[in-house]
C-alpha cells in the first residue's frame, strides 16, 4: 500500500519561494509521481509530474519556469521547488502516485493517479 505525506507548505509573500516535500512509503520508486493543487471553489488541477526514473518532467503552463519537480528514490521522497510565487498559486498542494508502475507516460489527469497525500496549504500574500 502506497502512503504519501506532504510537508513544507506555509505563508509566503509574493515573489518568495517554498519547497514542498512528499515522503512516500510502499515502493513508489517504480511509479511516476505528480503534484496537483486545489484552490477554494475550484477543481483540483495538475501542476507537475516526474517519471519513475526522474529523467522526464512535465509542467502546467502556469508554473513552467517557476516550479521544479524532483525526486530522490533512495529516500522515497518527491519535491516541488516553487519560486517567484504569485497570489494565484495559493492552494492546497497534493502529491500523487500513478496507478501504474513503470509507466511510459507522464499523466496530467487526477483520475489517473490512485494514491494521494493529505495536502499541504500554500498561501501567497500580495
């Protein structure tokens, strides 16, 4: 069973940076991993994904060039480095593990991820 626990959220001023971590258990080294976010009153949306090898990444257009996803399989941990934060980045951020092991495709759709953390709040003040 895969379990995910996010940390690192908080309150930051616009233009600042935060680093989110996602500690995993249950052999996530073989799964592509993703970050999603959900703002109040909005649907959960894709932010970034990384392949199980760590070699490939994909980002939402809204965060490209500002956010960096990475992973350390030896530590079973995934990261999201967020820079140049904007008030519109305010949301609960969730890490997720793909339903498939050794998947060849990085997925952007919520329903294609079977395992989720509890979320961590990120608030960006203007």
